[in-house]
C-alpha cells in the first residue's frame, strides 16, 4: 500500500475536513472584510463615503449603536446640504427613485 491509498472512510473524512476548512476560511474573511463591504455598500446606496478604519474604530469604541448613530448623523448632514430637499412633517415622501426615466 502506498501513501495515497486511502480507504473510503479516510477519503470521506479528508474531504469533510477540507470542506470545513474552506467554510471556516470564508467565515473568517467575511468578518475581516465586513467594514470594507459596508463602506462600499454605503457609498453605492447613499453617496456617503466612509473609510473602513473609521467604521472599525467606531465599532470598537461605541459598538453597533455608535456606528448607527454616526451613519444617521451623516445622512442628516447629507440631506441638509441639499438645498432642493426640504423635509418637513407635512412633506410627501420622495419617490423619485422609484420613477422610471
């Protein structure tokens, strides 16, 4: 018997270990890059640019709520900076994003 002659059980176990290792690697990478993906999504959806380092720092200092509060503050500032967008309690919803051009 050579070194690579494995019985079916050993082959199955080796495959299972390899699959688990790949899934664990993907899980770790998703945690490592989540702030970058969040910033890319935020830029695409709102036009607000944040650095992943800022998000990580806010999350470490103030948790999920701190990131959310910072994001809400940025969204409010973005809306206030647009002179065409006046929002009052009686304003109708802006549905221009749903209208086809």
